[in-house]
C-alpha cells in the first residue's frame, strides 16, 4: 500500500505537469522536448529531493524521540531547525568569514550547537525524568536563534529574501546538483538509523535496563546525535527549514506498526518521503502559477493530525 | 571468586553511599543483601551490575575490572532486575521478554530457534505464558514484575542480581519466586538479591550480607548472622530468634 502511494507520487507530479500543456501551447515550437526537459531537469530532481528530505527528517525524528524518550522530540522542537537557520543566515550574511563553509555545513554546525545547548540545559541526556524541561529548553533556544536570525536579516537586507525563502522551506530550487550533494549523506544517515534501531528499542526500557542488556548507552547516544545532525543538516541545507515531519511522522508510523523501532523506522521513512513529496506536489497545485512553500503545506496537513493524536491518546 | 569488590565506594552526586567495601560474593549460592532503608544495599547491587560507576575502588569480574569488559559480553554474565521499572508503552509481553536475548543476538536483534526456546521456557517458569500477547502496560504490578523477571532470566547469565524482586507480588507469587530462585540456583546460577523480609532471606538464602550506613556489618550463614544483637544494632528491633518449624531456619519474631 505504501509502495503504491510512493509510486503514485511520481504520477501525481507528472499530472501537475499537465497544466503545463498550456505552457507548451505557448511555446509551440518543439513542444515534446520542453515537456521532457521540464520533467527531467526540474521535476525529477525535485521529487527525488522531496522524497529524501521526508525520509531524512522522519528518520531524524525517530532517532531523537528514541534517544530522549520524549514524544515531542524532533528537529524543530529541540532547536535543531532554528540553530541550522541561524547558521545559514550567518553564512549568507557575513559572507567573507563564514562563506567558506557550505550552507549544508553551516546548517549542520548551527543545528548541532543549538541542539547540544538544548540537551545540556534541559538535561536531555538523563533519560526518563524532567521531560518537560527538555522541550522548554528547546523552545527557548529556538526563540533565541530565531531572534538572532531576524536581526541578521534586518542588518543585511540585501540577503534577506534568500534567508526568508530558506526559512519557509521550499523545494523550488531543488536541482540535480542539490540532489547530487544530498543523496550520499542521506543514504549514510538512513543506513545508520536502521542499524541503530535495535538499540533504540532497548533504550525505551530505561537506561538501567538498556545498559543491563549490553547497550553502550554513551556510544549509542553519540552515534544517534551524529546521525541526527547528518540527516537534518543535509535536509535543511538542501531545501531549508521544514518542520512537522520529524515530529509527526514517527507517531504516525508507531500508530500503524507498533513500537518496535526495527519495524516502524522503515515505515516512518516511507511515510515521511511520501508526505513531503505530497506536500511539494500540493505546493504547486494550490495556487497554480504561484508556489506555496512546502513547509507551509506540511504544517497545514500536520496540525490537524497532531490535534487528532493528542485527543486520541496521551502521547 | 568470580564477582568481588575492592575498596568499593559508590554513590550519587559525589556523595558516597557505599563506603570502602571489600566483598567476595561466593559462587553458586543464593545471597541476600539485608539492611535498613538507605543502607546502600541497592546501590551496592547496582555497582555490581555496573549500572553505577565506582567513585573509588572497583568491582571485578574474574579478576578484571567491570568497566574494562565490553558491555555486551558482560551482559551475558551478569543480569540485574532493578527495583522500580518503567512501564513501557505499546510493548507486548513476549516482545519484552525477547529483549532479554539482546546480548546474544546479532546486529539486527533477530532471535533464532534457541532464543525462542529460552524465551518460551522462562515465560513458563515465571507463569506468564498466558499473558504473552498482552501489552505490558495493561498488566497489574505483580504481573509486570514477573514479566521483567522473565526478561532478566532470558538473559541466561551465571550471575543473577535482583533488587527486592518480591515487591508488588502476591504472597503466593513471592513463595513461587523464592522456589524458582532455588531451582535456578540448583542449575548453577549465583543469585544475589536485596530482600526486605528477613525471614524470607533466612529461609531461602545460603548467605546473608547485612549492611548499615554503607558498611557491611555481618555476613555468613543465616544461623550465624541472625542474632538478637544484630537485629537490635542494625534494625533497632527488639526481637527473638526462633527456629522455623518447617524449614528449620532461623526466624525472627518481633517482641
């Protein structure tokens, strides 16, 4: 079923191409090759990037929730998104100094620093207790990073629009070179996440039980955090800030499949991929000639589902 | 001696609760750790299972410091059942018990035929076979305790460490558990358990270790350890020692 939904995404995006028949009619000369060019050079990399972004963010959400035992843990809630945004903003505004780093690296470093700060402040490494504190720390750090980002945008006005586009999270600019830079990191991150999933299962039993069953907790948390930075940094670097996927998709997958990380992680990856691809497709369809940022669409899809889950059971 | 401590001090937040303990835990016995609340018996047990890092001294397994042994390897030697356990969401009883096999399974955590047999066996021994398909979170406290015990037993370790395993259990399950520990002991397991009930300890254990304020006050056979003076000095209890009419073990009766 998921495979079909995944496949249907390709057809969906080619259906949204069909309004382009109008465009083709305008450029009547050589219509076939242009349609093909659009599909091959614009649509295909865009869909692929969307799928990968969804997969990476979903996997990152699964790892973060698994490591912290906090159902709200996700890149956007625990400050990774905001930190990455700040990193990006720094790179694009204070160019001479930070410009040497790529945007992806900047996003990773910013996100990593913000997340470490949140984990320290919220004592996130001690699992089990004081779950509220972690989220509070995440919200606080996110707010701080967002404020700094805004300040940078105001100071450096000429770069502002790029940063704002990035903050909204849009796949408009996803091209083959985006995909080429993205997929190796994504594949490493996703493979790592799958290898980590048996240990994540044991972590759910609490630190004492996990250690007792032979899990090296420090090692798992270190590797897990590294994978999160890889997955989130690569996604954010490719398309900008996209929230809700990391928070929501792990819960959707758990609802469908149960609590075994080995089984729901692949489902979460598929769901996340489908969701972002769907959101991107809709982002073109809603106000047709214009594009709505995919991030906004995701929030539109995500919020009702989240409310439904909160109402249905205690997260 | 397989498990021993050298000048072990361990505690929380820089504060030592167990102080300079030298201890050899005799192999092949059922050993009870006794003492008033806060005496450090649970802390000692956690240190023995490397859940706490010593502040001074060390715990040794076959002459080697615990922290130098790879965690997975150690998890095949020593298993601990903590006193309080979380209530895992959405995990079935049989799946939780299967997690006990993790130290033996490969990278993906898949269980093989032999693992399944052990899982089946420990679920029978702990009387939870009929709960296999239920969610752990929907069980009663006593049932859940037996599920966690089954998981610990599935680890199939020569050393079994239990922290007040009889808490939350009905009396009949407590007795069943003590008999189960006896059986496991006869199969060759060394069992170290914190117990609250002194009479239970005297009746079912071979070796008692009595602690107070982080130190070991007395250890040995129940008949040697349980005296009027000890009960008074350690538990501030005026009690007489009688002989259990059935098991012929010492039994304390409060005056």
